[in-house]
C-alpha cells in the first residue's frame, strides 16, 4: 500500500490514530460465474460470464485524517467504485454516474463520536457488515434477499459513536438517492431517509438492532415509505462463528400514475442463520440459509449459500461460492445481484474468483 503521512488505522470512532496523514488504498475483485435458469427473451437459459466486485466491490480510495489536538480530528474519505471486467464506474443509479460512488464525506471525530456529511453507508449497511458473515457481497449474500442491507445514502448527516461495548449510530438524509430525485422545494418528505443502530458487544458475542426508513423521491411519491427493522446476534467459539438475524419490512406504495394515495402495502419477514469455520489461518468455510415470509401471499423463497476462501497471502485470496434459490408459489428470487429468474423457477449459481487488496 502506498501511503503519504503516518496514518495506519481505519477512521472509526475511538480507533483512529492521533497523527495526521493520507492513506491510498484499494481492492481488485473479479471472477467467472455460471448461473442457470436466467430469464431471457425465449424463456430461461444458462450463462457463463465474468462478474466484477463479488466478495468485495473493486475500489480505489483516499482516506484523510488531520489531528486538531485534544483527541479531536478532521476526517474525510473519497472512495471510487469500479467494474473490473470493463473498467467502468460502479455504484450509479437512475441517471446518476458517481465518480466516488462508494463514499464521499468529510467530518469531525472526537472522544464523543464522529459526525460526517456527504454520501456514506447507511446504519443498516453497517449493521449487515457484522451480521452477514458473507460480507454483504454483491454476489451471493444477504443482499440477494434484500438490497437495503447494502444501502448508501446521498446528502446525509451521520453520527457514529463507540463507548466501551456500546455502539450508537444515527443518520438523516435530505435526498437519499440523487439518481431518483429528492430535495424538492415544497415537498419536505421527498427523498428523506432516517436510520439508527444500537449495538452491544462483550467478548466474542454481540447483539444489535437497526431501523431504516426511506420516502419516495418525488412530489407524487413522497408519502410512499419503505420501513425496515432488523435485529442480529453473533457469537464465536474458537475457530467457529455464528450469526442469527431477523428483518421486518413494511413497504407502502402509491396508486396508478404516481397518485399520492397509498394503494398497497407489502409486508415481509426475513430470517437468516449463518456459520463459519477457520480450518487454518488461510482456509475457511462459510454457509448460510435465508428465508422470507411474505405476509400478503405464499411467495416465500429460500436461499442457501456456501463460500470457500483460501488466502494466498495477507492481501490476496481465491474464493469459490455457490448459491441455490428455491422459489415457491411464483416468487422470483435470483441467487445474486445482476441475475433474474422466471417466477416459480429455482436457480443455482457458482462463482470462482480472485481478490487483491492494496
């Protein structure tokens, strides 16, 4: 890793180095994927293709800290997302292409916590980093069940504090995704996001609860709301680690032609259980099962994932991951991001790849 200055620690409240400096860092991750029953113009077919950003999104970042004295620091981060298969920008949505789509923020860190402004990870994303042993990866993880667990928020203010084993986090956005709108004069709810997390760790165990709510991003849809509440627990015994979680969702949508009235409500419950085991310092296995109960119909899919990871060095690893989506009563859950499947059809995906961190 190329560095300017003396910073060698991550910018997390209570953990950052007191010295000033700049860190340049990155990840390169790409693999080859096989998936069956992919929806196509003539039904469904299998496909073999290159996939970028599988276990970690490929990126290049700049992390900055300036010591202000008395344990106060100015902090900033600019982090670009890149599709390694084509060299194009990642993390764009709607009509927005982002140069620094993963992170772009500045703030102040002190013994009382950190306050940051800009584009950054939502608290529900920070929650998933601990309570998804599959790394909240783009290909085959908790995000296959619900992409809200990988949510980043534009135009946001965020507080993060750690006090012993207690973690407190809140966020508020005036326009959570600039690609779809928000920050509309005369529409105070449009594009708003609120979130918060409360967690506690002791030894090898931890628990947390997190809430996230986003509003529709236009005048007509500002009363639409997507609400999520999740709880998680984790513990470790020697080389083994386990996670269990639950997510409640209530989504309210408008009527035809963007009508403001709430015409429908979708309610789902999601459950997951995961385990991992480090056989050696270089080789580990991780597995997980996910289930969604749709309260409004019988479309209740299952997802099963297994991951084998082998470290060639401290910075380079090879991985093999497989996923199986079992769809029921017309559900159409695909195994991962970028995949589609015909309603009611099951799907299997296998991915072999390589990741390098620098």
